[in-house]
C-alpha cells in the first residue's frame, strides 16, 4: 500500500503543523480538504449528530472548546470556550448540547446565546437527545427498588484466547493483543454493577429511571425521527452478548433487535438510518471471518445483509442521507478483521443484485487507528467527513464523494 501523496498543482496552504489544506489522493482520485484550523481538532463520534438543523454547519471539538464550520465557506468559528463534553447538535433548534461539570448547556450556533438546560443529579450521565429536544437519555448506577431484578450468577469464563483462536498455538502480535483486550472485557462482567436507563426532561428536569439490570448499558441513541424510541446496547465481549436493543422512553417495549445465531457471531457499532426505519450494524458470522453491513427494519424485524470483503471491513460504517450509499473508515491489521490492506476510507454503492460495489476514497496508510476516523456524510451527501492524524497531529477532513476527475 502506497502512502498518501500530494498531487502537484493543488492548493498547498499549510498550517504551522504542516498539514496540507487540500490534495487529490493519488491512489483514489478523490479530493480531500482540511476543514479544521487548530491542530488537535476532532469530529464527533460516528453516530453523534454533528450537523446544524439547516445542514449548513458542522460541529467539531478543538483543544480550546467547540467550533462550528460553515460547510459552504469553510469558515471556522468558535462557539463554546473551555473543556466540555459534546452530546449532540439538536435536530430541531440546531443548538449544540454539551455538559460542563454536572450541567447540560445548549448554545446557539449563530448567536452563541447559551442557556442552562438541566443540572444532572449525582451519578447520572447523559449521552443522547431525542428528535424534538424534549428528553435527554443516559445511565445511572442504581438497584431496582422493587427487588424484581436479582443479581445474575457469575458467568463461567473460558479463556478468550481459546474462544477466539481454538487450537492455535502460535498467535501473531495482533491476535495476542486482541485476545488480551477481550479477556479484560470478559472479566468486567464477573461482578457487574447495577445499572438503569434514565431520561431527563429538558424543560422540567424531571428524571425517570427504568430498565434496571446488571448489564453494561452503553451506546445510547435516540431515533432521529421518533422522540420516544431509544436504542442502546449491552456492552462487553461482543461474541458473548446480544448487543442491540430498543426501548420506549417510558420504559415499555424492550426489544432485542438482533439475536446471535452461531458461536462467535458478533454484531455491533449500531446506528440509525436517517429516516429512523432501519438500524444498521457491523455483523460478523463468525467473528473475524465473514463480514456484513447488516440492518434490521424496526417495524417488521426483517434483516438486510450486504457482504463485504476482509479488506473492506471498517471500524465504523455510516449511511448517506438518502440511504443509497454507505461509507466505512477501514481498519489496521490489529483490528477485528485482521485485514492486511484495510487502511482505506471506503464508499459502498448498493447494487440491484443485493451486493455492494466498493470504491476507495482515501489512503489511510499513514493514519494511526488509535484515533478512529468516524466517518459521516454531510447533509447534502456530497462529502464524507472524518478525523485523522495521518500528518501527525489530528485534524478534521472531508473527502468528496465524486471523483475530482469526474466531469459531471
């Protein structure tokens, strides 16, 4: 795999950290631009809504706070100062929601007017906002007050090396590291802490606690359309948990969205389709061997599967606003696919025969995957935004979906 090259003749405005402003990827023919100005900037996690309600601005984090990027002019403007934790950009108002200490705030991207939304009770955390911005959701360590949720028996642990690589005597360094990582995750489940989901009303501050369990609850995502539907996961060793769940914000309708059907099957890094009708996820049947971009229709329960090759597998996938394209951020040889040539950003075109045609977007050979690229499509579907340290310091970039040489 060749390293990322800069084509002669393209704009070479360079910041103090020597990161180029724009180039044509010599291996793919796609134009890449740097959106951020401050080294150490990063785009949000792949399923966090980072775009304003009008689709004109992108939220990023910087070493000095939160900035908004005008996607048309590329102007970068700081909107929040200081260390904060971003939740999402509201789908209704376009305000950016974040926590500072134990308080949730919202700041308008245009006026920078800031309001205090709610003070979080002790021990509570929130990580998602619903479609009409009336509820925040998160988790709390709490025991079921009714006594109807008993502590489960400790699981019988098998060495993860044996589970993952049965009969294999000599492991590669990447395989050894993967087994050690899963061993640590498995041991976290020996003596689990009691957990529950919570919602907090953004107008009244009312807290509702529900779904008491001893599961490791994580990855909360409200539906982008239905303000009462919440997706969450059971975290842990993916090949030993049924991960993807939905529930109503009043605590009813708990539903498992994908049940494992074979030993070592994994499904995870789930995310919503923009219309809220499908949940997509990375599916492997079994782990590290057969790869799919899979989805489940939340109304019918019907599953959709698109096969991907080992070198096309990605840490995270995402879907375009019109639902016609997928993007993936690739992975290095130490990731679950152990792909020898997987360090690419990829675009996946759906085909009439139910397959995907993969197109490479960016050569990520110089990227350190300890920083996940976390691809997202811009609201108009013409760019894929990602973060990368391929030039040393992290920045936010965008690659054009259309090839630079394409006359259309």
